[in-house]
């Protein structure tokens, strides 16, 4: 057997002002031929699992491009086409192959293509023909298009948010595709469209229980795999929304029945599965009133992982106005300020302009009197399952005149996933009263063990969690919660 693997992905916030071009892929993660290195991206982990499992069976593996860009605005047409064509050229050179396994995101919007993944898989199908199985792993924040489901043989989606299960899902996908290539299994995919937009962390109830119920139905009665495509609310594309996907061994009727049951159950939970978004002022009131420490506050509106600039100053400005101290806040994407801090050196005192650079959604820049506490070059923070996220060069600045208030800046725009974004600069978040992280929910995996309280702050910013306020133009209507009659035209 000979399998072919590749990864091309990003998560596109169609409302983001930041273009996704070649530089963003190269800066985030781009390797070829399986050279994943010591700091593999989360989306490289599935390719490593595919390779290990194939080699354990004595199969040959051809590894093509593995490219991922930190979320931002639409991917440029020419950049997408160049990477896609590189993968297709590698595939043609590798023929004949017995299976194709892909690690994709599922919410990659290209300037003139609503779903990059659907386009890529269609091109691959045209090359390998109808008989070679194609397996795809996706992030649960995907736009699961009907055409992608019709084109691929098996799609397995992360079940957990935070995404701690990328490698586990890759193993399941490999087994389904391997069994298909060997002629033992005939996967059939069934899709149920919930007609919902939302964001559903899986560490909280009742979502955690829903994920558990998906799991318990797998591996019985010919049900091979069950996935929930949560959707990505900040991607304005026609097929935005939440869908249940069930893979059976050649039993589409059973798959459709199970998918509909789960999809209707999720609809019933719709008002209970979103986090409690707390407005900025109220969230800081609650943090100040909290008797325990540290309180971890997610600045969800400025989450780089959702395509936001990661340089908004609304939370920092309000905390300083209130005279709050004993704080660590990060990570601000501000290469200019980091360059000034490096030039001044550790221990230097300077007035420095921080944040507020990318646009109105970033707020006003703040001119701060600071002492340069620590400087580090080429930092990576822990992501999930042994993967790493590149942070670039980092600077920790202590605000002069405030009480123990540290601001962390970096040069490679990245979500704050893990306490080591702070500890690598000598700041222990556990010692602080308040820890503010620019992250939507992924921070929960790393920070929940030390947090006495977690607050999802809905400050102004690029990521508005009030979906009714977003200027959608392309999403197919009706859909919850934009429309009152979301289920009038669906089963
Ligand atoms: Zn995701």
C-alpha cells in the first residue's frame, strides 16, 4: 500500500482586515516532505499519526506540503492556488497511490472560493479517480460543505474544544481509510444540518455530555464515527453553520437517523451551550469582587485564533483606569514595540506606545511608562498534544507606577494558549491576582488548573460574540440565532 498525505489550512475570519498571504503561512508553519521538526503545529500532528500508523503496517508514505497560517482574513487567490497546485503536482508524481489522507481546517475562505478545502479535495479526486479513498480530518470550527462530504470518503472532525484530540481523531480516520483501502469497509457519510450558528466549548455542560453521547454511539451497529462540525461564526460563507456527520459501514439510512437524532438534540440545547459572555465593565467588577486568585479573564474579542489582531487595548486601558494591579496581560501583537524594547534592553525604563495599531477594533494605542522586565528571542508556547505555537520574539514590560502589572508583547501574532507564554518570560501567572489572555476558549486547557475563576470577557474588538450584530451577507438563511424561523424549511 502507498498513501499520500498533505496539510493546507487556516481559519478565515471574513471580517478580519489582515490578509492571509504567503508570509503568514511561512511565519506560522510551513514544511515539506515530512520535516515536521521539534515544534510541530497542531495541524501537523495528524500527518505524523498517519505516517506512524502506515509505517507500522509496512506501507509506503509520500508526504507533501504541510502549511498552516494563523487565522486572519481571506487567503489570497494566488497564494492558495500555488500551494494547492504544489500538492497536486506532488500527488501526480506519487501515483499510483492507494489512499489519500489530509489534515485540513475546514474554514479556509479564499478570495474567490468559499471553501478552499472543498476545492482542494475536488482537485485531488479528479486526479486519483473514484476508487482511491480520500480521508480528511477537520477542525470542528469548519464549514462542512455538502460537496466536500460528497467528494471525500471519510471525514473525522475534532470532538474537543479546546482541541486536545487532533492526534486521536487522526488515528480513527486512518483506521477507517486503511480498512477501506483494503476492501474491508465501505464508509458512507450522512449529514444533518442543525441550521444553527454558535460557539460551543466542550469542557462545559451540557456540551461535554453531548460529546460523550456521540462517543458512546460509535463502534456499535456499523456506526464507524460521529462528528459535530460546530462551524465558525466569523466566516461569512453560504454553508456556515452547525452540522452532524455520521459515518457508517455502508448503511446511509442508519447514518441519517443517528445524525438527525443528535442534531435535533443539539437544537434543544442551543441556549445552554454558549459560554456566558460577560461585558467588559461587569467582568472586571466581578474579578475585583472575587476573593480568590488568580482570576483568569479571556479577552475573547481579540483572539488571534479567530482572526482578530491581538493588539486591542480596551481591557488594558480599563484596568489601568481602575487602578487594578497584580496583573499579567498578553499577548499583544506589536512587533514595533518589541523592537524598541529589545533596543533599550532588559532593565531599561522607557515610554512606549503599545497596541491599538490595526484598526478601530483595536482601540487607541496606549503610551505607557514601563521597565523592560524580560526579553526572549524565538519563543514557542505549548499548544495541544505536543504541538507548539510560534510566538516570535517576546518582551515583558512592567508598568511603572502600577502595582505589579506586566504586559507581554510578541512579534508573531498568536493566541495565548498556555501559561508558558508568561513563564518563559519569568512571570508566574499563579502569583498574579488577574491574568488576562487574548483567547476565546483554548486558554482553558492550560489555565483552568491554576485559575480560581474564569471569566469570558466580551470587550469591544474584532470578534463580536453577538452574531445578530455581524454584517453577514452570504450565509444561507434562515438560521438560528439570526432568524426567528430557523427551522421552518428544514427537517
Ligand atoms: Zn478550532
